[in-house]
């Protein structure tokens, strides 16, 4: 009885209801394209989520739009153009290369280059250098070392 | 001297970046419609669902298009300001009722006063998408030719009306403040 109840409970688990209404595509190429587009487009409401991840109302609407356009046989470029013309470049997770996005594209490489140059210079500077020790200093050094060993032996 | 130059430049760069970050809200996405004509649309009116209103009715004078809904809490907050604006400033305000229930919207205007010349009803939200609406309330300022001159995202405040909205309207109307 109890196990039956448990099995019954499983049918009402949240994951069962979480499944979105399955969309019908003509072929798997369209389905793939749909999925891929959703992964590349940003939801403007919860900005760190893609359209695929977001549960925002607007994301649902935009998913529908993308679905309709994919099903109508529009190219990826057309669909992206549709969204960019309305919401701006911000909808793209991969921003286009423009003057305003130069820092975004090349900033990390500039930092890497700066780091490499710094490391190179640091390593070159800290190379061991032959030190010229005068005979007087050499004598003093050995005396100091000797007295140190004496002490250690003595203690 | 040279030793401190590079860290100093990096420091100044970071300070500029942080100041930029402090004063710019990433939630505010610049609209691609600025200085471009507002996309045209044809929607039923709120008062009478049988009427069809064209976006063209907003042309001819500087106008405000306010996107709102009764389920949107910040809209409730900005509503009295719109009512004030419609009374005090010489400006026509139009509404776009976004993904809302007609009876709710009518009751809201009945109760809270109606600042709008006309209200377009966008039940499906498709026009909202065409206008790049991503969070209600949003407020467009259009010039006499129907070109978008400014877009405010989020609720209007006393401060934003005084410092931004009114100056933009006055400039478009050619009025000396």
C-alpha cells in the first residue's frame, strides 16, 4: 500500500510538470537551429540568462517569435536581425565587433599581453648576477662562517 | 618615474571604469529606436474594442507614449505623475496597454484618472516586441514627425520628469524653459 502511494506521488512530482509544451518542427535541422538560437540570445528581463533558460514572460514570447520564424523557414541572420533591430546588440551573447565593443573583444588579450610582458621583464631582471667580492670581504665572510660553526658546535 | 607610470595609468583606468559602472545601470538597455521613426502599428482602442487606432494619430505634435499594465506595480506608482503631467504640461500622452485585461484597465483609469488621449490595446504583446519593450512601464517621447527622441525605462519619478522628460519636451517644442 505504502509503495503504491509513493509511486502515486512520483506522478505528481514537479519535474513531470516542468516539461514545456513540446514544439513541432518539420525536421531536426530546424529544431537544432531553434535551440542554438535560443542559446545565443539574451533575455532582457533576467539579463544573465539566455532565452532558453529564462522563465520570464517576455522570454516565452520571444521564444514563440523565434519558433514562428524558424518554422517559417527564416534564416538565422534574419531572425537575429529581427531581434537586434528591436532590442539592440544587447540581445546577442556574442556581440558584433564595433568601436564600442573593442574593449570587450580585445581587453582580455591586452591584459594577457601585459601580464606576459611583465613576467618576462621580471624574470629577466631577477637572473643571478655574478657578484665580485673583494679579498677583504671574502676573509670577513669566512671568519663569520667559522665563528658560526664554532658556536653551533659549542652549544 | 617610469616605474610608477604604468601602475598609475592602470589605476586611473580602473577608477574611470568603476565610475562608469557606478553611474550606468546595466538594466537600462539603450533603445535602437532613438532618432528613428517609431514602428507603425494598428491596434484596437481601449474604450471601444471595435475601433482601430493607428500609431499615426500621435503625429503632428510632440507626444508621449507610455507602455503600462494593471499588473505592473511600478505603473501604479508612476500613474499620478502622468496624470499631473497631462494637466500641467502642454503635451499629449498616449497609452499602450500591454498584455492586460480590458476590464481591469478600464477600471484602473476610472479609479485613478485617465491621463491618456487614447489607449492602444496590445493584448498579445506583439506590438510591445516590435517596440522593443522589455519591462513595463516604458515611456517614449516622440517628436511631431513620430520619431523617437527619448525612451525612459522603468517608472517615471518626480525627479526624472523634472530633469529629463520636461527638458526634452521643451527642447522638441522649441520652448525656452
